[in-house]
């Protein structure tokens, strides 16, 4: 006959395994949600760009001065609904400073640079969330991961180990250091 303690341990193990399975499923769903939200934002941007192109007085109607684009004239476009486009992350080039990025992206670059300066190695998204005083909830972590991956794709960060981020070669930290 099995002992009571042995039976309790079996039930504990089964409950722990069920919790692990549910946690994995929740993480997967959070990742899908983050991807779906990002795709939704991309469609919003596409619609706004089409609105801009189809708006009266667009570049096609206004001649060569307007065809240069609002960025070329030093202003940021505003859409008919009064909103500004989502911040774009430029591809890093030699001599480009992190100050060209939005504040949120600069914060990530600074956190990764601080970590490197202290010799603590690559930074994970969970550590970023904690450093920024955010909830270390899967949704927050996935949002940071998406942002960090965008910086990797634009050559600002590197990901030598999946999920761990460092400054890309040649990128200097905010404030002028390397």
C-alpha cells in the first residue's frame, strides 16, 4: 500500500506539470498576441500612408517640391486624423548616434550599454523589464523582445545567444562611449 506522503508527492508533481504546461501555453499565446498586435500596427501604418498619398494636394498633384517628401524638408508628416506616423528605426550606419532613435529605443540601447560597461554580459528582456521598473509579465517581456529584435534587424543590437542582447559591433552607447 502506498504511503500518504508518496501519494501527496504524486499529486504535487502532477499539479506542477499541469502548471508548467499551462505556463508554456500562456507564453505561446502572449507571443502570438504580440505578433498580431505588431501586424495590426503595420496595417494601420499602411492605411495612413495610403490616406496621405490619396489626400488632396499629395506629392503627385503638387509637383517636384512635394515629391521630395516631408522628411526631406525637415518636417514630420501629420495624417488627416492628426496623428503622426509610428517611429521608424533607421538602419545603423557608421557614425550614427543612438540619439536618432526614439526615447524608448534609446533606453534599451542605454540598458544594454550599461550592462556591457559593467562587464555583465548580454541582457535578457526579462532583465530589461525589471530594469525599467515594468511588470515582468509575459506580455511586457514579449513587447520588449519585439522592440529589441527590431533593433537587431536594424543593426543597433546583436543577439549572440537567442534572447540575449548586446550592442552591435561599431554602435556606441548613448553619451559617446563605445
